[in-house]
C-alpha cells in the first residue's frame, strides 16, 4: 500500500470511528431525554380540578373511584390587591358590582375555568370578577403570571391538544384571547358573537370553536323577545392564525328543522369522538340538539323530562339556563346531561336518545368524564358536591363535598406527591 493510500485509509477509519462514537452519543442522549420525559410523566398523577366559584378556591380530587379530596388551592391570593384596584376605578367598580348582582346571583365570581400546565407545576384559572387569567404555582400557591382580558369579565377556557395554549372568552368585549400557557403571553385573538362562552379545540389542533350565548341576565325571557338577546353564533377559526374559517348561525338551522321555538344560544357542547356530530344545549330548553357537521344541518332534537317542582317562570332560571352541562363517554355511545333547573342528571343512549334513570342532583352545573372514562362527573352547585354517575348503569357511584358553588370540573395533572401548596 502506498503512503498516500495508507494515510487516506487511516483517515477514513478515524472518521468512521468518530461517526460511530457520535452516533452512539446521540443515541444515548436521545435515550436519556426519553428517560427524563418518561420520568417526568411518571412523577405526575391525574386528578380533577373543581372550581368553587363563589369560594375563590379550587378543590383537587381523585379523578374517579370515591373522588376523595387531595388538596385545595386559593385562586385569589391577590384578592386585596385586586379589590383595591377595582375600588379605585369607577368603571371597573360598576362592572364588578354588575357581575355580582347579575350572573353571580349576589356573589362575586372568583373562578370560572381552570386547567393544569403540561408539566403539572401550575393551575391556570379564569377569574370572572377580576377580568383576568392567572397561573398559580401549585408548590407555593403564588401567582406566576396574570393576563387581564379585554373588557371586564373572563369566562370559559379551553386548552389545545398539546397543552401549550389556553383560550379564554372575554365575555364583555366579545373576544377570545389565546395565551401561551407557560408565560401568559398573548399569541392571538379573534372576535366572536355577543357574550362568548364555551371554547373547544378540535382533536387535531387545527381549529377552535367558540359559542356565543348573548345576554343571559336580562328579564326579556319570553320566547317572542328572544331576538333581544343579541347576536349569537358559533365562530370557527384556524387555531394557528386565528383567522375566521366559518360562522354558524343556529337560528337558521333550528328554523329549517322546524324548531323556531328554541333559542339559538348554544350552551355546553360535546363532539363525538370522530367530530362528525356536535351535541349542544340551548337556553331555556330541557333537552339538547344534534348537529351534523358535514351536512351543516340539525338532525335530531331530544326533549328530556321536566321536574314538576321547577317553576315555569323563565326569569327564575339561572342565567337563562334550563339544562347546563353535558359530556360524552369516550366510546361516543353515551351522553351525560346536567338538568340544572330540574335538579337531576341523566345518561342518554346516543343511538336511541333514550334517557336512563334521573339521578337527583342539586342544581348540577357541569358534566365531564372521569379519568378512567367509566363515569360522568357532575358539579352540584346547589349542594356544594361533586358526584359520579356510571355511564353503563346510569346510577350514582360516588359523591364528595367541595367548596361554595362548584361549577367547572376538569381533568388535570399534578406532581405525584402533591397534597397542597406549601404556603
């Protein structure tokens, strides 16, 4: 072998050795990163957050079984500072007082909706009376960041499938803000109909749906005055650009289906697992509507039983609700309905729309799904409890006492050994 060839063979061998070593190091680094990620996931436990709206707290409970309480979080650690700020601004004070006397039923609204960050280190909460969203450190109970929404009231939220963005309805400015869940920085926003309410990201993360409900605390509740409630519609936007993709006016669809008697204020909703159908509740109605997404048509309407003890005076129903709260089983074969003003919850077979037993509940305000997917979990705002109902049997399986006026209930993640803030 010539000296030239020997030098190049040696160089090639060295290069190969470096490549192999580098590849091995990269593989080891990837494996270490994967282990770190798995370890981080293993260090978290699934729980349920329960927002006690009038209490200014959130209970953390087991996500199934006996729903046992794990800990409690003060979601208004800055209450004195916020109240002082409101008292110093006449306009803020007027709205703060109006919220208390209107949608708050004589109470301040301290927590509407809440989610955990992907790493389980914080709870992100919308606080209607303070018109903001805050991130609260689960270890210390202190506020990480605060985002004041436009207007004077924050409402329902939704988290993107990857857990990195949170959308919040600013109900007075008819705006949805989308925030970075880790920093609170606004990533985008879009306009909606009057009084934006529920938000839902599609499973692929490509679209965000917002449902506006109009004015729900006016006394113009007679059916012929429904037009006074404002511009109510579903706004669908691109979840990356926040540009409007579609607007759905349910008034037109309801009329075409022959239900001009029903309000077009879309309340809680539930998509089927394949997102081909949307089920939703509307103001003043003891039942729900089925909407086919592809054909853009209402396909069925289900009327559920009335409680004979419930007044037929619409002005006595909380914020124009009759039924408020619904969820769907993971298999998509059952719906769980919270019959708010009729004081019951029931599981409905999605194929036949036949309801199961009417489970007595005190002003149930929300419905979600347990961690194992076997139960519907409702908040009983009238008795300060959270209750589980088995999807298979339709019967109550567990109930636990929580704080004052529980509303939203969400699955979340916290550190495995967490029992409450150290402070």
